C-alpha cells in the first residue's frame, strides 16, 4: 500500500509517498481502508521536526495524518466493528511509522466510531481531530449558560467547532477572527464579534465589563487573550508554546487532544442532526500531499484540506 511519511524531519523536509506492506490489526484493533484523510497543522510540525519527532524513539520514518474516514477492512479479536462498516477515526500519536494518510491505517478500536450517515467521507474526515479538540477544550472550561466565552480563531477548524458547540449550550460566545469572517462566526452561533485588527482586551471589556468568564485561545495568541479574561476566570490553550502564565488567579489549562469513543459518537450524532457544520476547503489526491501541505502553510483556509487516496 501507499503511505505518506517523513524520513528526515527538519526545515527542508518533504513528505514522501512510499510503498509498504499493508499492516494487520491485532487484538482490539481495526484496519480502515481510507476514503479520506485530512491535512492539519500538526502534519507540518511532524515534517519540520517539531512537536514530537525530536524526542521520539529513533525510527526510519514518521507517519503523517491524524483524521480518517473509510470502511473497516479487517478487525482483530475483541472489537465491536464489522468488515465493511463505514467509520471515522483518529491516529493520535506523533511517534508512529504509519498514520492516517495512506491507503490503509490500523487503529485501536477505541479511536474509531461509526461514520455519520448524512455526509460524504470527505466531510466526515474533518470531524475527529478538531471536533474532539473543541469538545475537550469546552469540557475543561466547565461552562454554564450564565458564562461568557471568548473564542479566538473562531472561523478556523477548532474555533469554528467550539463556537457552534458552545452556542448550542446557550453560552454567550464572543468570536474573534478576521473581519471578513464575521458572517461565518455569527452563522455558527456567535453572539458578538471582534475583528482581529482590534485591541482584543479593550474590545472584550467594551462588551463584558471586567472581562469574559472564560477563553478558548484557538488562535494561540497567548497573553493577549488571557488579558481579556476576568480575574480568577478560566483559560484554555491548545498550543503548548503559546500557553501563558496564569496571572490574576486565572485557571490556565492546555488541552492536547486524545481519542474518546463516547465524544466521537457525540460529534457524529450532532452531524447527523444537522447541528454541527463540517467545512471542506479543498480536496487533493493522495499523491499531491506536498501540494496540499504547501496550500495549508500558505494560510487563509476556511475548512480543512482533504486527501483522497
């Protein structure tokens, strides 16, 4: 089978497509025939040697890709999936030789959920990584409908899911993004909007005197976002390097996504109820992964890039 890998991570590294034996699933694992796999910023981190590869155990190659949609092709003992069943899943490790950008991927059964029935695989593949990150970030904030929540990067992949999930719970969402993204953010449920060009703390306090109760810093602005949170408020970062010091008694948490079958099932159910918006920016054949990575690095996307084997 074909698989996307990086052999020598670093600033000049280029993803390669190589031929490897098709892996077999052991007990508690399934093999997914890939129909779609997304391209995410974490792929560029692995390629560049950041975020895990330098301190991982030595290996000849690192696999690329976290999100997958496809069908169960083979199953090990002790799993509750059947061959031919459509699924979505997440490959949540950085230090692996093969990952989701491939013709086939083997995953723990707990990393997989039945796919939504209402959308194609290209859209379903956008759910796991960013949907779980948004859901787990909101869980860490432990919000109630009485709370106000600032979400930076509100039109991005994680931020967009977080806006919609929080708004559905009756939380007042203040979205911060590029001015051109205001219609998107409001369509997803944001109550208020702050353009990126504004002074974020001042703009927030004009809407919520004293600052918001909580912030989800999907844009990784760090201290600028923290300054918009009230004293003894709550703050979640999804970027370790951009997690600020917890000043003024603020509870600061860094959320790094993990597989969770129950949460993935929840996201799928929301999609099939038309309560979660999936956005595909562009699709590429698997053999154009380098072009897809360049497009991602160029920025300005509203939705995910998806590879189709």
